[in-house]
């Protein structure tokens, strides 16, 4: 996300588990998730040009992205599972309960 008034890059502060680690390995950058493990020695993240939507900033896009990654069931069933997953992610951030 970009702050329209100042032109600065913004983030909602989301950190998650989208890249498969048991620790928070994704961070929100302009509404997209970047892999926290892909950075230089100074901690600057590499942008891999993959659009993985942040579930906090872009909930509907995140639901569609997760539904597309599920392999089992009809698209309608995968969409239902993806909605539940994104709702759990958002709820976990609000309550402070994170999976390990």
C-alpha cells in the first residue's frame, strides 16, 4: 500500500506463515506478501514479483489466491475452505493466537 498523501510505502504490519516455515516468514509490503527469508545482509527484502495478497489488506484477493492453491474439491469447496482459512488468519491476529 502506498500512502496517497506522502507517496511513502506503507504496510499493515502483517507477518504470517505463507512460505512454509514454522516461524513468521511472510511480511506485508504494499498489500503483497514477501518472503522474509529472501533478503540481503542488511535485511532489505527482495521483491520476487509474485503477487501473494496480504490477508489483512486484500482479504478477497487472499481468499482467491488460497483457493487456487488448494488441490482437493471443486472450486466452490476450495473457495469455502479459503474463506475459512483467511478468517482464521485474521482472527488469530486479533486475538494474538498464532500457529506454531
